[in-house]
């Protein structure tokens, strides 16, 4: 692995564990086992490490989701898998990252918003439209409104003021919100398919 | 009506129409047709008018909701009516009010949070628990998580960054989110009851 790649990997792992704001260039140098001088050969400042890390993170995440969707047999499986993907990703990240992004790293935050409001929104819209066409999802729903609320809702689970971590289990929140979202759009036919899918997942 | 009551009514109507921040003591005096000196006989400053207005607003709103719930025949009707009540209330208020509250009037904002996180949360929890007991709502749901998300979701419709007013119709957002929320918790038996209720509402 190149030194630049090494530095980014080290920084990313520190950021995900401890948030963006609290990590210093010294922390990164120590973690990677290089001098700060070496780091500055590749990155002008911490801002640029944060941006590059966030950018790479969402590019990887996007590729992962594309792959998962390519391998989905129907829109219910696709909804399930895209949510599982996002859950795993969120679980791996310290909740302060989102707060730090919003507050201190506007350029990297913009990258996150783009991922969320363009890539995820487009994919979920496509999944739901397919699901309506297949008779799995109710045709009465306004896809755009529900996709937006689902994306925002997924972030709610993150919010320590709304769901304090000492009181709620993140996994439980995620599962409840996903299951509720899906039941809210499923037709009878869709419900059968979903239960069948859950049983298969369970047996697998 | 007493002068104090007159001032409060005038201030409330200005606040609801234009938000809290932009309204001055002069505006209120003009609206009510009294001098500023008269206003200061009853209220020490604008802060205190804001707090009193917000306090009264939520006390009235609470009484209204209690009455509506007393007259509901079952938990589906109760959910429908509590949502309709909140929709009407939200529609009557300029969306900047919530923003102004959060930003500039912490004491009055606390009053709003109390209304939302204590009164509304308690009532909705009770309705859902009753609905589960009656077989209208799915027993697999985690009531607390879903009540919290429903309350937060209702505020989402307010958010101009998430649902820009020039693009979305507030009524449509509200109806979609309510209908989706309910479908997400309804059993088959509950769905029948809900459709029956909607038909009756429609005929009424």
C-alpha cells in the first residue's frame, strides 16, 4: 500500500472510532507510524484528509450498495439489503462524526449530502417504483415524499437527543424503523413475499 | 375581554402569521390599538409575551386534543383525529415560528418540547397500546420507538430544507406521512376498520 493510502486508511479508522474533530495530525502520524512531515507531503491540512476520507468512504459505500442491488431478485430484497448495508455502515461509525461533519467540515458534509440526497434517493426511488410495478408496494403512496422521509428517518436513529444511547439499542431502532417503513408501503402480495424472504434469510 | 387578554390575542395572531422574531412591541401595540406603555403594564418584555402566548397556545391545543380523544370510538379513530388536530394546528402557524422558538426563545421552546415529548407522547403511547390490545395494531411493534419517530416525522413536514414549500404541498406531505405511519402498524383487522372509518368520514 502506498504511503498516501496508508495515511488515509489510518485516519479513516481513527475518525470512525473517535469522530473528526478530536483527532489531530499527531494522532494520525502516531497511528500510521510516519512523521507529521510525511503526512504534509501528501495532504495540505487536516481538512483535506477529512475530505479525502469522507469522499473515499462514500465511494466505497456506493460501490458496495450497487453490487448488493445488482444481486437482488426483487424490490423487497433490494429494500432489505440496502437498509442492512446502511445499518452496518452506520454502526461502524461513531455518531459524533455526523455532528462534526455538519459543524466543522462543510465541504466533506456536502459530499455526504450528495451521497444521501442524490445517490441513495435515486436508488430507493427506483426500488419503490419497481415494487409498485410488481404489485409488492401500494400504488397510493407518493414515492418521493416517502423516500425523503425514510432517508431522514434513518438519520434519526443516530440522534442522541431523540434516541439516547443509554436507553435505546441502535440495532432495535434500526430494525423497528425499517420493518415499520416496509409495512407502511407493502400490499398483501408484498407482505407474503416479505415474510417468505425473512424465512429464507433466517434459514440461510 | 381584559386588556391583557386582548394584547395576548393580538400578539398570538401576529406571531402565528409572521413568526416570533420579526414582530416588535410596536407591531403588537398597533395591532391591539393600545400604547406600548399599556403593554408594559402587563408584560415586562417581548420574551414574556412570547412565553405567555406559547404557553396558552399549547394549553388550548391540549384541551382540544383531550376533547377529541374523549369522543373517539377506537384507537384508529383516535390516531386519525389526533393527527388531523395537529395538522390543522401546524397549518395555521408560519413555519418560521418553530425555528424562532428553537433559536431565540429557549424558555418558550421548552414549553413546546414538554407538550410534544410528554403530553403528545403519552397520549399516542396510550392510543397505540389500546390498538394493540384490540387487535388493530401489530403486536410486534416497539411502541416507544415508533411514537418518537412519528412525533419527529410530523415536524419534518415543517422543514423547508427537507420539503421545500415551493415543491411540496404541506397537506399532501401530512396525509402521506400519516397514511404511511398507520399502514406500518395496522393488522389486517385494523386495515378493515381504517377503510371503514375513511368511508364513513368521507360520507359524513
